[in-house]
């Protein structure tokens, strides 16, 4: 995968980042910190399962990417971290599942408190960066039917922040991601579309102000839940003053190892941490005009 320097635009001035994907700014002399939270109060995905009692597969991937780009990555499943100082982090990333305030979890890890959830959302709205992977969209579900698109005000506050909500998935298969924002960091070498084997999520409750980056192409996919028009699968949006990036990718370990996916991950983090600027003008209806048309059967 070819790496490119990225342009940081500030007013009329244009600067070339000295680091891959602009993860770090040398002039600030400060090593950015990322909190990677992987508590599973529902199904625990294999990329976040500890390996031989140590870090998980995705922990290792993100830590290595951080080391290569002068970023410290702190990995935890302890929900009490959100009762502490969140300002020590430049971005918070989730690969989570279920109601994270539920005391029960896959590994009996401490839950996030209800106040901790409020503190996280307030921190993002005040200017923090958030990155969500895969089942981050399967966390804190909105009330109501699975096959119902809730009004924005009726969605869980976390879902309102994230910009989309998991419904269900079918069998793993090769499917296509269509690129709708080729200038977003990490997508410069992706072309118009790409395909690989993955567990593809179906999603709903899309934020009307999101900037769609990748679209799930559903034509030809096997499974009743995919019999619907194309819908967003990776996006960016502003939440107050904060930057939110989400990708539904990441179920499989080989997806985490995919060079293009790693470029997308680095680009998402770079933008969320305000180290790279990019246009995130809302384009939901232009990119996926019928995304709220759900499958009749799940």
C-alpha cells in the first residue's frame, strides 16, 4: 500500500504533514493518546478477546499502528475509566457490544456507570474525538422494534452521537464497499470500490448530518437482511464540537491486517484527533437516498 503525505489546511496556508496520515504534529511536542475500550456486555468478538491472557488481536494492531505513528494507545475493558479524567486522551475508540452499563459482561469487567456514559457524550460534544469499530454500533440500543427507524429524538443518546445503529447480520461473504468520499484521509488509494470477505452489518437510524465515506452495496448479497437499498457503512460527522468516525468493518482478524483497512483506520483517527482536516459536509441523501428503506425480513 502506497503511503502519501497529507495536507493540513488552515485558512489559506497549506502544510505537509511529516508523519504518515498526520497522526502526530511534531511542532506541538506532545504525544497523542488514544483510549481503546473493548468491553463486551453482549457477544464478544474474536478481535477483542484476550490472547493467552494478554492483549487482544485488535489491541496489538492498534498499538503497533500507534507506535509507528508516535501515538500512545491505552487498551482497557474497565468501564470505570469514564469516571476519570477523559481530557488526557485525544480520542476514544470503541469496539464494544451491548449495554455497557450492565454489570454483566463477557469477562466480568467493571461496567461503565450511567454518569460515565453522560461524561463521555459531554466530552465528545465539547470537542473530543471518537472512533467506533464494527459492534460499537451494537451498543446502547434505542427502544423500539428492530425493523423500525426511530425519530432522531427517540434514539439512544449514544446512537445519536455515533450516527447509526446495528440491526442484524447475515452469513460472512464477499461484498463490495463503494467509496463516496475519495478525498477523506486513508481513501486516496482505494479507488471507486473494493471488496473482501467480512461479516457485513445492516444498519439503521442514520444521522441526517453524516458524511458518508463508504457505502454497503447490497445488490447480489446473500441473505434476507441485505435485500434493501445500499446504506452507509463508514462515515464521519460532527457531534457538537467533537469529531466522530465510524466503520462497520472489523469482525475478522484478516480485515484488521488488510493494508487498505489500516489506512482507513489511521485516516479516521487522524481526522477525529484534529490532526488532519477533511470536508465532512452532510451527503446522506446524495450518497444513499433510500437508506431508510429496511428489509422486510430479518
